[in-house]
């Protein structure tokens, strides 16, 4: 066997390795992970009426860490997956000054109420008539969760379901900051 | 119950496929017929089990069994029953079942046809095909289980992606997957040939028709995809160089190259290494396509991320590519060409050029598709590659390919004489130039369109000339007209089937050129009763109407259209509102015509129906794509039918002549 074909014997299979490596690299990136233009900017104020009839307004929440979660009862499975985590985080941090608001996104009243009952949410949840708040926040799909710091700026946006660890990390970080 | 039974069937099928693959390989090594028979029974078992999975899933959809996560995710109580059936392959999990199911059918056909005639290749073919089936069953068992149980059971499901509620979605995935899986057969034969060292032309002769079948279905899948994009997505186009489209287009390009280059190997015993490389590439690209669309590594309108499926596909892709190319490298010394290229002016070199261009096109598409990834890896910048890049690099390549389409079939093998060139090409070249000149005089100003037209007419003329000559020769030997034409086409069905396919491609090429050059569009906001004009059409907005459908609400606009001759039609484009979708979905309305389509998309509107924004497109020559697709179907069918045996054909010809 000639030297040339010995080289070829290795070169042929090895030629595809860089392509495979590049594709594997693709797992580390998310093409839809386009940074939100809202990051670092003041969060848009809103005033909604919660399902239980109480008003929810962002203006009155300055100086506190706010988590705004957009969800829908038809958003299956992601919204169902994250719902227990949200409630757990709320219970864990509400005494330390956390405010959590659920905004119900393009939904019907009855299934939305059933969703809340199913997960026993105790933090305020409000429908978003005309999707005005969702549009202000640039919600692309549900679930999306926005973390707002004590100065009222959007600091982090999560697209897709949140987990216990992520909620803990973000909330602890923002709570630790000075107002 | 269904989830458990389905999952059990999946796992059983997986075990059988792994066992069957191993048993088939072992039977080949040890020469044990009992093992081979056992592996065949395993293959039948796989088929039965996958069919069971398929049936179970269809049943779960039909009965709204929301205890199956996949059913809950892709249907709801309002989904009409026919879309509940097609919803089976509406998302990843089900489409993997469809894939496995088709593969198991192909495996059975291969088994039935070759178990006696190809005793040496066949066990390895079976081993490879069952091995590939095993991978898809593994995907069904672990990363994308279609029968995953959902608890608690929701009262209603999420519903099918509204864009998939269309008749095109019934056929498009089926055709596409028949194409994708179809390439498994030539790939498996190529691997078997490499393993046993019979690297001659045998595997190519056996799989020729299989390749045409796979190629045909892939072409059909692409065309139906274009049709779906055209009449559902509402942007007025049929091809956007989206990664998912590219994913299906790349194997088509290399598959087309393969279809052509095998002819040189059959004839001249050249290009053995090349042909093996092409089939490995083609098959790998079918996997790559699925990887790309399912891994979520590249942004696309279709793609959606699905957990670890991408990793599984990448792993398998690596296994296939590295394995196949290592096998190829191992058998390298058996792959030397026995023939040589005699002259640059010959059919061999025309085919080689054709291959070069097709592979170059595949490479540019590949490069453009993964470039965002490359850019992010190297420069850390997010970019997207748009249609401009793909058009720029591919238009010259495709024009060159059309030219070669005219040259290849008629130029002489080995070395074309001046006489051969003059006899075959002088008239067609003259006709092509004349046609372009006539069109120029008639007012066609676009240089690219004129060039495309000249090439298309040139190729069509070569085909017509060749056919007329052959028919005339048969007439001279005493055949009747019908026999000299239709009989000729049937007798040399591969050649003339190929020609009809070429004609189909030419018609598609004209459609692409015409629609790109001459389509026109405008957008306007009309008050009720107000009219506007575009390209000779007058469109009047008559009002809006709300309609409640089983699973969505829609707002339908009524537009009365008249053309220069008077009243033409009433079009009712709509906007559909699905509760589970964030954005409304446009339902376009259109009138298709031979030379132009009128195409209306409803935009924003006032709730009281007083005014509405409408996008009006006059899309020229788009119908040619579908007509070309139909021709392509005819040609492929002609090329696929088994060549009639010599004797009966002659006998039949005699009868016809006598009658």
C-alpha cells in the first residue's frame, strides 16, 4: 500500500470530524436566545385587576424585587411545569420583600381560574385585557418571566419554564442588592 | 392503557431490531442460515410492532386520549378527525414513528426481493437496515417517547399547530420521509458491498431503481412543501432557504448527483469511490436534516428544540459518517477506476461537471445553513444568512446545471467528435438563442430570465430532437406511430423517463425565473366599498365577517375582484385566531392561473369592518412549479417501472404492428 493511500485512509474519516465538532458546539448555543432590549431598562409600569378583584400595580412596588411571570392555561406543558416552582419561591421569599405577579396571557377566564385553583397559587394573578402589558414587555410566547430589581429595572428575562434553582439564584441576587 | 402498551411495543421492537441486526451480521460471518432466518423473523416482528405503535397512536388521537402527552400536545377537542390522523406526524415524536414505520416497510420489501437473489449482500443489507431502525426505535424509547404518559390528564389538549391544519401536511411529510428513508436502501447496499469487498457495480445495479424511488419521493416532498409554504404561510413565496428547507434540499442535491454518476460507473467503471462517497453523503444528509430541525441548534421557523433528541441524532450521525467513511477507507485499494477519462468533450465529463455543480450547490447550502453556528463559534457573533446569499451563489450553479442537462444525454461517450456535436447541438442551440431573441423583442428585459429561457429552450429542443430521431428510426423499421413513440418511451423507459423528469425540471426552472422576475405586490388599507388596482385587477373591499369554527375563530374579508374583461371572482382571505397561539394566522385566498395567480392576504382590520389592510400579490408563473412537479412525477413513474423483457416487448410490438 502506498504512502498516499495510507494517508487517505486516515484523512477520509477524519475530514468529517470538524463538522461534527461544530454541530456539537451548536448545543451550547441557543439561536432564539436573543438578549431582550429591556434588560437594564426601567420596567414598564402596569395596573391590572387580579382574578380576586384586587388591584395590582407596578408603581406601588418600587423598592422591592419583583418577579413578573406570564402564563396561560393552554400553555402546556411548560406553564404547568413551572407553576409549583413559582408558588414555592413565593412562599419562601414573600417575607423577605419579594413581590410576585402572574400575568395571564391571552386566555379565557374559566380555564385560567381552574389553572390557579389546580396549583393553589397564593400570589396575585391578573388577566391582561388586550394584552397591553404583554406587548409592553415584548412577550413572545409563554411562559416568560421577568426579574425586576429594587430600582425598577428589568435585570433578567427567562424564556421558557423557570426552575427552583433559577428562581432562587435570581431572587437572592436581587434581594442582596441595595435599594 | 395505551401509553403502556405503546411503550412496551416500542421497547420490544427496539430489542428485536438490535437482535435482528446482530443476528443478520453474524449469519453472514458464520454462514449460518438459521440465524439469517431468525433475523428475518425479527424484521417482520419490528414491522408488526411499529405498525402497532402507529395504530395505537392514531387510535389515541381519534379517541382524544389525553393521557398520552403527545396527543394532549398536538390535538384538542376541536381538532377535526382528519387532522387528528395527520397530527400523528405533526410533531417530533410521531414523525419518528412514521420514519421507523416506513423503514420497516422498506426492510420487508428488500427482504422479499433479495433474500434469494443476493445471498451474500443481503444479510449485511438486513443488518444495516435493522441497525438503522434500531436507532429510530431508540429515539422513540428514550429521548422522544410518543407514548409518554401525562398525569394528571388534562380536560383538553393544546391543539395542533394551526399551520399544520392543511391538506398539504397530510402528504408532505409522508412523501418527504419516504424519500429520506428510501435512501437507506442504496446506503445499506453500499455498506454491504464494502463489507464483503464486492465493490464493483453490483450494488449500483441493484439499487438503481430504489434510488429513483427515493429521489422521486424527496422531490415530491420538496414540491408539496413549497406548495404548502405558498398557500398556507401567506408570504406569497414557495421557498425561503430556511434551514429546514435546506435540510431537505441538500440530500436532494447529492442524491441527484448520485443518480447521474452511477450511470458513468455502470458504463465506464469509473468513479467507484465517488459514488460510494455520494451515497454516504446523501444518507448522512437525510440524518443531518432531521438533526438540524430537531436539535434546535439553528433558528428556523419550523425548528423546535426537543431535549436530548439532538444529541442522539448527532451521535448517530457521527457513528454513520465515521463508520461509513472508515469502511470506505479500509477498502480503498479496491476502488480504483478501471476506466479513464478520454476527453474533456465527452459524456463522462459532462456528467462529472454536473456532479461537481450539484455537490458545490449542496456545499454552499450546507455552508450557508451552518454559517450562523460557525460565526458564533469563531467570532462570537450572532448572524443569520438570508436568501440573498443562497440566491447569489446558487443561481449561476443552477443555470450551469440546466445547460449540462441539455449536453449530458446527447453528447457521445468517451470522446465527442465535431460531427456528433454538430448533429446533436447545432439546431437546439439555434432554437434556444432564437427563443431568447424573440422574447427580448417581445419585451422581456430581464437578462437572467432571458438566459434561463434560452437554456431551457435549448434543453427542451435537445430532448425533442433526440426523441423525434429515435421515433423516426423506429418508424423506418416498420413500427406504427403509437408504437414508435409510446412504445419507444416504454422500451427505453429509463432514458425517456429521465427526459420527462428533465422536462419537469425545466418547467419548474421557468416557474422560478418567471415568479422571481415578474411577480408584483402592493399593500393598501381600504374602506368598505373602496377599490384599488394592481396589474389589471380591480379589488373592492366589501366587508368583514366573523366566523366561529370548531377550534378557532376567524375574521373573513370579502373582496370582489374584476379584471380587464369584467367581474372575475370573489376572494375571502381571513385571519384565524387560535386560543393557543399568540398571533393570529393568515388564511390566504387566491385564484391560480396558468400565467399568474392573484393572491390576497388579510392584514390589520377595524373591528367594526369599516376598513381593512390587504396585501395583494400577482404572482407570475408559480403554477409552472406545480405543473413541472406533475411532469416530474410522470417521468419518475416511467423510469421506475421495470424495463420490459426483450422478448415479450418485441412480441407485443409485432402484435400492435399487425393490428
